[in-house]
C-alpha cells in the first residue's frame, strides 16, 4: 500500500513540476515582455522624432537636388540661347563681310572708271575715294560695336520703364475696369483705393516688378530710420548702377536691387560693377579713392546687394573681399504704399502719382509717415496731392 502511495506521489510530483515550470516561465516571459514594451513605448517618441528628422533631411536633399537640376537646366537653356544668338551674330558678321568686300570692289571699280575714262574726272574719283575711306571707318566702328555687343548677350535683361499712369480721373476709371454707373457712384477716395488695390494686385507684370522691388527695399530701410533716395527710379537708365541711396547721420548706403529669376545666380561681375558704381558715385560727390576705402572699412559707407535670387559662390567670395553686404531670397510682402507728408498741409501720395518717388523719409523738415489705404489717410486728415494740369488759353 505504501508503495502505491509513493508511486502516486511521485507521479503527481513529476506531473506537477512541468506545469509549474511552464507557469513560472510564462510569468517571467510576460513580465519581460511588459518591461520591453514599456521601454519601447518610452523610446517611441524619440524614434518617431529621429524618423521625422531623417524624412525631412531626405526631403530637403531631394528638393535641393531638384532645385539644382532645375537651375542647371535653366543655365543650359540660357547658354543655348546665348549660343544661338552668337551663331546668328556670326552668320550676320559673315554676310556683312561678304557685303563689305562686294561694296569695296564696286567702289574701286567706280574710282578706276573716273580716273581712266576718256575724259578723266579727277574730282569724282577723289569723291569716290573719300566715300571709300569713310566706309572703311564706319565698317571698323560697326565691327567694334558688334564685338562689344556680343559680350553682353548672356547678360541681356529686360529694361523696366516708369509707367506714369492716371494723369487724370478718366485713366483711373479705365484702370479700375468696373461698371461706369458703379464708378460714378463712388467717392474720390474710394476711387483712389480701387486704383491702389489694382496696383497692388498687378505690380508683378514685367513693366513694374523691378520698380516695386526697389520701392519695397526702400521702405525696409526707411523703417530702420534711413533717409532713402529712390535713385534708380528717378534717374532711369542713367542711375549709374545704384538703385537706392540711404543715409542716416554719417552713414551712407549704396544699394543695388536685383529682382531676377530664382533660377539665375548673381555672378561676380555684378558684384564688381556694384563696387565700381559706388566708388564712382562717391568720387563724383567729392570723395577720393582713399577716403572711400577708409569709409568702407569704417562702415561709414556700406555697399549692399539685395536680390530675390541667390549669389554664386564666386560672387560671395568677391563680396567678402570687397566688403559688400548682401541679402538673398527677398520676397515682396504687402506694405503700406500710401505716403503721408505733413507740412503746411497734410497731403498723401500713391504709387501712380508723378511725385511719389520724390517723397522720402527725412527728405524735408516735413513729417513723413505711411498708411495702408487712402481711406485711412483721409481719416487722418490728409488730402490727395493735386494733379498737374496743362494750362488752357
């Protein structure tokens, strides 16, 4: 009997031990899983952050590569256009050379004819000889000018001219492009605000975009307390390479504004031209070369390049060597375009007024500020400037 009890006991013990071991293993493995899960949950935000950073870095690299390839394509396109223009130039040069040789032979034939005919006409022969000499001079001059012109094929830019619209209310109405009965029902200030609104929404055309970029950059420096002269707009093609002249106390800024395509780099030749333009302007205003260089290093004169695009690495190196500051990737944002001037009278100007760019901060002893709209200016007690009208007799 005892043997059976012992056998039963051993059977129970050996049957229970595996189950107990299995239960203990499950318990510890479950605990281990929970611990690992807890650790992973703690690490999850960090892993997500790392993954996001890697994704953003990868996206930026792809974007940079795409931008680089796009720029490369644009540069290749520009080179192709330049080569095309140069090919046409060379073809025209060849044709001109053939024509010149033909013309010279004809003139030689006429000269010989008047010399050796039965009754020689020395006067006519000498006249033909003079024509031939003058023709050769003009031919040489034309060749030199064409050669000079070919150097600027790659630097071709569209000239922007000042568009002085709205000399009278009728032009303003045409610009507004609304029903005449609605237009007639508006007040003068409301009409001006429509003109201002239309201007603000259409300045991106090729005619005005360069001017608007200069005005926006000028406004930025006005906010910094500088008296800004809109030299490029006022002088047009004869601005000498300087768009804005900003002054504050003893400090003078010579600023050039370049609103170029974002796919086109600013090259080093633009930087050197800007330095030369600033130097010439300073010398024309009673500075010497030595005093100009001294003032540049003392920061009394600053040369600044403002651009919508970017500078090439070579251009940046030139800027560093020549002490030229630059700001890249400037976008035109909305800004107060109505200029307020307070003197004997309170007068406001909008961009379509002829004297608009002559009004600058601290340009006179008059108080100067800006407003977003003509309505705001009118509520502050300002009136619109009088338009000049031709006298009638």
